[in-house]
């Protein structure tokens, strides 16, 4: 999420009613869970449980869908950026396991987190190509622990913002080495700074995990590599500078690791290459930050699209229905573009609402989350490109001092937890019912059809 809004220091039994009554089902989740539990005792397409003897396979892409073992893999996930830093301290390492346990219990299957900490407190990379082995072992732990809970990781490789170092730290390193640098955006264009970044990429991808003995580039626990969190290059609104960097780095990552998926980390703003889509941007400034959603994602080596959703950061910090309207149109526009122009999946890799916003209440948060899930399910039903979403952000108990306003603690948020768990159940059900061979749009005749394809979704 953008720097200016950040401050860094089991399925239950309930009848399903939508927020504000805008959608609902006649069945109950308890009944569905009972059916799923019964189904999972049989082999075949109804087996929702990941058995210990099952291969833990890489996530792949077929057309505009993610697949694992030729089964669809729609995503319900979350962000927790600080896992490596917490794992580096024995006094807080347990919070990593606690979080994964809670997320897994809610059916969440993907976590996005940082695989970088550049030159700051508990830095992974203390200076160019110099690493703190204890912090690297902490990242090893995060990956090994994620696998225990059957959670896959999107690992981001650096930051556009100053938090955890990012491009500003690379520029500081360059200046310390005697380079004449005048802008943090030279991260994207200066040969030496690009070589620093490439060296970091190479080191991370070739890392051998001290817990699993697996090289990162061979580990299916890793869902994808993200080039950068929210890249922007405001010094070149044409987008050419950032486009060139994306082209170079996506191909470079693939040259080391052809097995894993790659995404950019974009917020999703439309740029000069698609002037007719600029109307969907949250404001006029979004067109001027050097990113270009369609053009950027047409780059060789980029496998799927990323989009963030922050109506309260981009439009107004006062809660209103306009946030919901924007969220729906923003998502539908990007799903359409991913289908029509990009022919790839799109993940909404960050979305949320801050408790610090004027007019905030838990009911609005639930409504927003439900709206995101509903929009995605409408795409899923049609075999569309809407491949999933990742909440910003999930925290375990006892980490309130890290809360930027967006933190969701499942144990303290029963209504939100229920919504998340229900969506996880729907996604898991769909993933288990269909294979890519059935052309995605089929409606298999079974007792869960009403649950999956209810007209009011």
C-alpha cells in the first residue's frame, strides 16, 4: 500500500446472509461443510483435503486461469508484510506460525509478504550483495512454515516506498559508491542500481532453504515473484522508463527461474497507452505516475496482472458509498482488460479499508470485503480472469502496535472472519469441482450447484 497511508513501527456454523441483505443463500454453511467433509473422504474431484502424500505442485497458468495439477486454483488470500522480520527474533517468531494457523483455519491459501529489507533495521540485505544470514534463515522459516499450513507465498523483491529500504535505499547505496544520482527514480534507469537489484534477485532465487533444503526457485510453496511493491516512476509520466525496467527485470527473473510465475506489483493505474480507460482511474494524478496497466502487463515474462484497491486512500478518507461504487467499477474494468487484451489472470493483491477513516465501522468493512468477493465470484462463474484477492492485511493477536489501521485480527472480528471463511469455502468448492478439461463454464450437476451458482451472487 502507498507509503502515505502506512505506519510501520474454523469454519463456523451460520446461516448465510449477505451484508445489507444484498445477497443470500437458502442453505447454511454448516450443511455445506458437512457435505464437503463427506466428499473429502472419497478420492477424485471432490477431495478438498491436501493429503500428506499428495505432491505439492507449482502453481501454473493456463490461459486466464491459475491451475495446480490441472485443477483450477482460484485464490482467497491475505497480506502480512513483516513475517521475515518477526521470524528473525525468537521472541516474536511464534506469531508467524500463529498467523498461518489462523489464516489456514479461515481457508486462506495465499499470503503476500516481503522478501526484502534493504539496509534498515533487521535488514536482509545490509549493503549491495551483503546479507545477514540470520535474517535469511528467518525467511527460510517463513517459507517452510507456510508449507506446513498449505499456504503459498507471493514474495515481493523490493519496495517503491522508503519502508524496508526500497528504491531510496538503492539510491543511497549508489551515492555512497560515488554515483551522481539526483532522483530516487534513477533506480529504474541507472546501470549500477539495476545491477544491485539483479544481484538481489539472483541471491534470493538461488537461496537454499536451511529448513527444507529446497532452492527457492524450485519450491512450489512460492506462488510467484513480485518485481516490486507498487512501482511508480513519476519523473517519466510517459511510462517509458518503468516499461523498460519491467521488460528487463521480468526476463531476468525468468532467466534464473522459469518455473515460477512472475507479476509486477502494480496498483493498476491506467496510463497513456489506454486513454479511453483513464476514466476508471480514481483521480487525474493516477495517470501521471509512470505506470500503465495494460502496456506494462503485455511485457514478456509477466504471467499475471496485479491490482490494488484503496478507495479511501485515492478518493476520500471519509467513508461513503462512492468507495463501493469505485471498487466495483475498478475491478470490473481490470477483469475485462485481463480477458480482452492481456489474456491472463488478474489478482487484486491488496484491498482494504482503514479503521482511521472518518465514518469507519466494521459493517462498512464487511460490506466492502463482500463486494470484492461478489465481483470476483461473478467472474469465476463465467470462467473469467478474476482469479482472486488478497486482503490488506491480516494480523495475529498481540501485534496491535504494528496496525496501520487496516489490520484484521480474525479472533476479534467474528463477522469479518465469517465472510472470509464463507468465500474460502466457495472458492475451495469450485476449485475441487471442475478441471480445466471441462471448459470452466460447465455447471456440474451435484448438490453444491446451488451453493456455487446462486443467481443472487
